[in-house]
């Protein structure tokens, strides 16, 4: 539900709410209390303020004023029903990746049920940047092969015998985002800082060749680096919580931009999106 929809219940417009917030910047407790009474989240406040503000900026504003704003995000995200009028051909996992155990085994549900790395928290961050509509279009089940019957079978998941203790998975936005963020975090858990730094540097140095020129040789080198990093145990310090949160949010933002941006990449798989979230967007 958008901020404008929530405010309309109280006959309040976005411009009026924005003006009121600006007048109360010096009294952040007033903003927090009113937002809580109205049922507005940090994301909603960012939408009202506009000007490129994100939910992260709103949380920072409250934090530097000694206010813990997580209660504003305690309510679960309510996703609108995605349109099914335009079928998509995006896969959860492509067949080539399914043949590579180190890639296939990345596909996991997010085990972080609360906190900064929960799918709920990461989704809020991404939605605050891209908007609910594009998020739903990207993670809505109508986009993915195999979702027409309401479930993802083992075959739909590239032959994975079990996911989250079951051979089938309900085809819902919630489950797809759980798969995406769980797979992102599972991948990051395999990298130590040295490996991750090397991958980021490689993509910075070879961005044009990989994305603009579609140089298969360079792309294969990148995929081999990822594969080797995933197969070898991490021997140095893992990524910090802050790093994981930042990169997981960036991965979600990247995936929405590429897959949900109506660009000619609708056949990109979920795992492809996770791997290429390492690119320097």
C-alpha cells in the first residue's frame, strides 16, 4: 500500500504531508509519533519527502536524533496482486547452472527471519529505491516459468530435489524474494574478503567488455572466478554484516533494474541475477 493510499484514508495529500514534515524537522519525535499513528513506514516517509530520499535516509535521520525507527517497519509488506496479462520467460535457475553443483547449491531460502538481513528488511530497502510496482513486476510469479500452476516443482528449480525441506515451493512473491535474498547471502557466505574484492575489481576493469561488448571470453573468465571462489573454503575474514546488507540490497536493486526494467533480458534466471549483482552498478 502506497503512502498516498494510506494518507487518503485521512483526507491528507502528499504535498500537505510533505510540508508538515518539513515544518517539524526540528522535532523528529513528532514526525515519528504521527507516522506511527497513521501507519506510515520509513519507506512511506521517504516517498512523501521525495527528492531521492530513501528509507535508509529516513532511518538515519531518526537515528542521529536518538530515535529507533524500526517499529515503523514492523508491519509486514502488503504486496498488490501482480498483473498476469504479460507472460514472461524468466527462469528461477537456468539449465546450464543446474548442471554445476557449486551454482545450483546456492539456491536457498533466506534463514534470517529478523534483523537487517531478513528478506523483509532487504525488500523494504529495495522498494524504497525502485518503488512497489517495479518490485512486484520483478518478483511476481507471473514472470517465472513453471509458476502457472501456483507451485515451483523440482524440475522448475533446475532439478533440485529439495528446497526448504520440500520438493515443491509455492509460487508467490514472498517465496521468490526469499529465494533471491537467500541465494545472494548464501553466495556471499562462500566468499572471503580477498575473493570478493578481486571479483569486484575484475568487474570494474572489464565492465565494458562484459556488458557493452558482450565479450564471451571475459564473461567466461568472470564466471570461472566466481565458480572457483564458491568451491574453495573461505580462508580469510568473511564479509561483515554491514557489507552483506549493502551488497544484498544492491543485488536486489540491480535485479529489479535489469529484469524489471523491460530491457531485453527477460530470460535471465534468478541465479544469473545473483551472480551478476557483483557488477559495479
